[in-house]
C-alpha cells in the first residue's frame, strides 16, 4: 500500500527540498530547457517560502518526493499578460503555483499531477477558486502536466530580471 499526502514544509525539510530543486535544474539542463539555469530558485528563495508558510512537500511512504510553493493573493509577475487575458475581474485574488519539482527517483509516476491536484484542493480550502501557474515555453513536460490538470493557456507573462517569457495558465475551480 502506498500513502501519499501533502503537508506544509518545515525548515528541517530545506536540505531535501533543495536536493529536489537541484535535481530538477539538472533535468531541465539535460533537456536543453533554459529554465532554472541561472541560479533561481536558490536556497534563500526556498527558505523564504518555508518561513512564509507557502511551501508544501509531498510525502510518499514517509519520504519527501516533491515540493511546490502556493502563493496567495496577487502575484506581481502576473499583473501584466501579453497575447491574452486572465479570466475574471482584474483585481481578483488567486493562488499561484511556483517552484514545483518532483524528486529524480520518482519521475514518471504522475506525481506532478498528484501534487497539483493537492494544491488545487488546498487553494479551495484557503478560499481561492482561481489558480494560476506558468512555465518556460520550452518546458514541454510541465506544459503537459499543467494541461492534464485542466488549466487553460491564457497568454505570456514575464518573470525575473531580465524579463523572461513564460506561458501562463489559469484554472477556475467550482467552489
């Protein structure tokens, strides 16, 4: 029997979280995807998420196998969108999924979908029916996972400096 669940990350989880992030960086590099190849996300980014209570880990049979951050409110990176529009009111609040990764030894088990499904449930529990996510235009694997979870492509947003284009997606849940 396999037990898989999501819980809020603790500072003691940070070494495992960073190992998963570093494995994801290496995997993206191996696929020639220029996402997460310039430092970000670094340990201080993840530590800030954990300290703010917005980072979650997915645990399978007692082992942390995935991580993601679920931001609440309004994400500055999502304020401007090109070649599309967000659904709903311009001042709507939402959750946004960021820094999502699954441990290298657990790839191919559809755990990214499970992680996102859990984050959707958590979004509703927190009072948000609007969920947003973005990924690099070359990250075809994550685009597939995002679409498999029911998200719709909404346009292009820009992350970090220099401004890097990202495909933006949105899902409106029935609350």
